[in-house]
C-alpha cells in the first residue's frame, strides 16, 4: 500500500504554499474520483485504492514547473508537470501511478497534437486508457489549483467549454465520460 501523503511530503515541505495547494486540490480530485468509482462500480471491479492513491499523486510534478502563484519555482512550462510527475513516480517504483500523471492533462494529448503544437513534450500518445485513469482525469477537470478557487467545483458546462477551446473532439470525449461516470 502506498501512502500518497508521505510521498507528497517527501517532495513538498509541509506548510508551504505548494504543499497546501497540492494537498487541497488532490484531495478534492480524489474525493470526486472515489465517489464516481463507488457509484459506477458497486461490485468493486475497479481498483478503488489505486484510484485514491493515483488521484492524490496525479500532480506531484508541479514543483518542477514555473507556477509562482502555486508556490512552484521550477524552470519548465506548466504543461510538463504530468511528464515530470511520471518521472518522479517511476523513480518511486509506481509505474501505474506514473501513467496517471502522464495521461491526465485535459482528456489526454495525442502524439500528433504534441508534435503539431510544438508542446515540447515527448512525442507519444498521452491519453487515459484504463477506466481508473479516465475517472481521475475526468475528476481533475472540475478543480483548479488557483488558490482563490481551490474550494469551488466547476460546472460541467464550464469544463466542456474550456475543453472545446482545444477542439470539439475534446468536448465529445468529455461528453462520453460524463454519460459514463455521472449518468
């Protein structure tokens, strides 16, 4: 069993801005993801413990990006936090959790999008594939790490609108997930 709080605290000193924001955001995402998993899977076919742990750790890489409002003073662009988090969790011996980190951005990124938009990420598909990964990515869409909005859950309408800025196909994936996870 993995203790996500222990792992977070190993990389984020307690009581720092980044630690507090990451913990609050991650707990909200984990709560929503676990609620969805309980509702759609009463027979416990999904790995509920994994969903909690991976949801808590999905943003572990933010300290390596430049996001001063979050208390993160790394050198990388924000979009890199998923790949950086994956690298951290691979080092921690958590490859499945690392996959969630890498694939949780929006509804996922394709190799083609990464290449065409010169995102500076490794050129490969970074799309949530398992139901557990999709639930966590979906839950994450509803919560900001903005300190002024940490306690607010976005409406599905706002989430979809934000995703459609990157293409109607992103909104369609969100619609599929919404029908599946919140019928």
